[in-house]
C-alpha cells in the first residue's frame, strides 16, 4: 500500500495508457495526421508553427525497433504523452490538496477561525489516502473528456502539448507554494517553470494562454519589486535560450531541403513568418459573428466533454472561490483567456484549442469532488461507498465518450488514399486540395512507406505560397520546367503580400490562375493529369480555374481525368473497399459524399457510350456502400435489372 501511495500517479498513467490502447488508431486519420507522421518519420518541417520539439522527439521515437508500422508507432507516442499527462495532473491535484491553505486569502482564513469551531475546521482535513483517491478521480474525469481523450488516438501536436502544459502548471504551482523536491538539484522552481514554459512554446504557441494566469500568481507571490523583476529577467533569459536552441532546428533542417519543408524557413524573414502562423492569421479575430458561432459551439459541446461531471465542476467553482480563492482566480483567468482567444479563431477543428479551458474545468472538478466527499461523509456513509459514488462521474464520461473517440477501426483514410493513388496511371499528376482526407495522408504513404512516390500530388491551395514551389521541385523535378517564367512572375508578385506590404491582388490572382492552367498544358504530354472533384464543383463552376482550350474532363473513378478526345476513356472498376466507421463523423460523411457522387458521374459517362453493364457496376457500388448518395431517377432502373 505504501508503494501504491508513493507511485499513484505513475500507476494511473499505466492504467490510462492501457485504456487508450483500445481506442488507438491503426493508421492515419483525418486532417493533419498523415503530414505530422511523415514530418516526424522523415525529420521534416511541419505546417506553422513548425513544432520542432514535437518533430525531434517523434523522429527519435520512430527509430526505436518496435514491431509496428511507423504510423502505429507514432500514434502510440501520442497515447504515451496523454497518459503521462494524466499522471502529472493527478500529482498536481494531490499537491494542491496538500497545500490548500496557501491558496486561501488572509480574510477567508480569519473568517473561518472566527465563525467555526475547531471541530468544524477539522472536517475539511483529509488523510493521505483520501487526497490520492480524490486526485485520481479528478484526473480520470479529465482524461476521459472527449477532446483530451481524442488527442491520444493518433499523431497530434496537442498530445505533447497536454503533457507540457500539465508540467507547466505543476511547476507554476510549486513555485507559488515554494516547495522544492530533494531530487531536484535546482532549488528555484520559477526557473524550472520557465524551462518547461519554453518547451511548451517550442511545441505549440497556444502555450501563451497560460501567461495571464501565470502573471497573476507570480506577482501575487513575489510582489512587484526590484527582486521580483530581477528574478523575472532570469526566467525570461532561460526561456529565450531554450526557445532559441530548439527553434534553431527549423533553419538548420530547412537548409538541408527535406521532403517536407513547409515554409522553407532558411532565413529570419521566413522563420518569423512560419512560427507566427502568418497564413492562418486571416482566421484570427475575423468577426464577431465567427466568435459568436465558436462560443455557441463551445457551450453546446461542454456536455459532450464532461457529461454529469459538469455539475461537480460547477460546485467546485463555488467551493474554490470560498476555500482556495487564489487558485480559483488563476483557474478562472486561464479558463477565460483560453475561451476568449479560441472563439476568435474561425476554423472548423477548433476543439483542441479549448484544451486548457478543459484542464481548468478539471481543477474545478477536483474541488467539486472534495465538496461532494465532505457532504456525503457528513451523512455517515461508508467511505468506500462515497468513493464509489464519486467514481460514477468519470465512469459516465468513459461510457459516453468511448464510441465517439474510438479510432481503433479507422482505416478509411488509408484505404481511400491508397485506392485513389492506385486508380491513376504511373507518373500521374493529381491536382487537389482534399487536405483532410487525402493530401495529408498521401504525405505519409509516399514519403514514409514509399507507396507510389512517383505520383505528383499538388495541393492547389498551397500553390499560393512561395515555399511550396521549392518543395514540389525537390520531390517532383521538372514539374515547372516549362512554365518557369510564369512561376517567377508569380513569386515576384507574391513577395509584397507575404511581407504585408502593398500588393496587386488582381495581378496576383491572374498569375495564380495562369499557373494552374499552364501546369496542365505543359505536363499533359509527360503525365496523365487528374483533377479532384472539389475543384470541378467549386473553382471550375465559379470560373476561377479553367482548362486550356481543347482539354476536357472525364469522370475517372475518384477523380476527373484530363483528356483531349471525345472517344471513350476507360477507367478502373470500383473494386475498392473504404471501410467507413460505424459512426461516421463529419469528415467521413463528406468523404462518402465525394466518392458516391463521382461513382454516379462515372455511371452517367458509361451510359453515354451505351456501356450499360459497366454503369450497373458503378451504381450498385453506390447503392450498397454509399446509400446516402442520391441516384438520379433515370439511373435507378439499372440497379433493379
């Protein structure tokens, strides 16, 4: 029992890790998973803000000779990060309970002594076992909240972010309490805090959301005087040195021109542009309407995160106000800062930006559990029964969220990416911007598994970025050899835009459209060219992108093939299986819609050439595997015959 008490946080991490293994993705999943796995495995440079620490640790972990595919091994690392974060949170919670009086205001302490008897004060005291159990239950409510849990299922920068932000909060609280572990040679916990803060910033810039609460605790503890300012400068110096060392990875690696070299940050201008997330700033603080939409989503999504535990967190909010006012204010400041920043970021996959707010709710839950324990204990209930009642909260979250976060059978993105790449000819050129379903995943399969690396996959949206031409030329030499003049004109016109100077938007757009058109015409005799359906349905319908004169599109299977003939063009039969999950999310629903519609289009094409048997095959595929896709009335009869 003594060992259990001593290593309870480690034991919790092992338990959580085992649970997380059941929901771990076996392959790539949606959005950035494929790109981030490829960046780690090839030691490349990821999308802004670069995530150098995440990349370096992931690369070293990928070198371990484990009996798994690289993608599963890197997904496993995400589960490890989140599991250790669970242990750190439980340790921090126990530390809080040990030092609760430090976070009380002088006024509240005097009030308790004045109004309460000695017996009433003692009822707030917990023994070691009780503190550990409450801390473990509080941590369990956090690790089984939906967004936290989801970060453990696949390669994602937020898994490491959760571990680092948990360590940052731990050493911030230790510095405030000013207790140093004997095992730590550095006695100044503020410096340890600054070190982990730098690690946090070297992984994800949303670490800055901890700073308002940090400033409150720091100046509350150290006051605003000459010594505190001197100590602050020491912390900042250490922070900058660590940050500089880790971020130096970006220019060093970029100068070696890796396969994935997002931003090509070889000089100061490009480094600053990359780590500031310049290309994403257009979505930050864009409008009050966007902020309202994101805030409504945050509020409506809270029950999905914490379920019944929200009632306990609400009680803990009130209880901490009266019994740990200083920590209450720190948590509230952190919560509000996170929510305010995040709702002003107009992106669809916003959930992970609320993680620090969910951690704040986790701490309020700790105080809510403490209050609930006291109430139940006062009613003379057996303590074992009391703790079983408290376990209802994390267990209810586990039951509710398991199916929503479970990625253990998610192979649809691998299947789709490989089926699409197998459907095109050797040395093909694919023009698309299906980042969430295909392009990100293709990075992993092409650059790590070496699956059909000769296919030139071009992200139409990234053609707007100067660095992307360098990456394409490195991976697909000669792609722009016959339109280099157009590329140079475009890059010259792009410079003032990327430098936030005055630029000619009309000229920039015209040159961009010309590049897309000439990319097709100059490569047509060298490669088979395919256009993804999103370009046809959006840009081509709006006349923002058009084919050169004499070129046509033929529905091929997943894509349109560019041709110069009116004759029949054969395409592969739909003998693929995508294996959608039983519960489709918005990404799988969109992917299903893409594929189903393309199969219907191919069936139409077959009918135009009186190839009825082939048309039936495509339509039956739609009816069986894509039932949500509407089959036009004039084609339905083919399925019945």
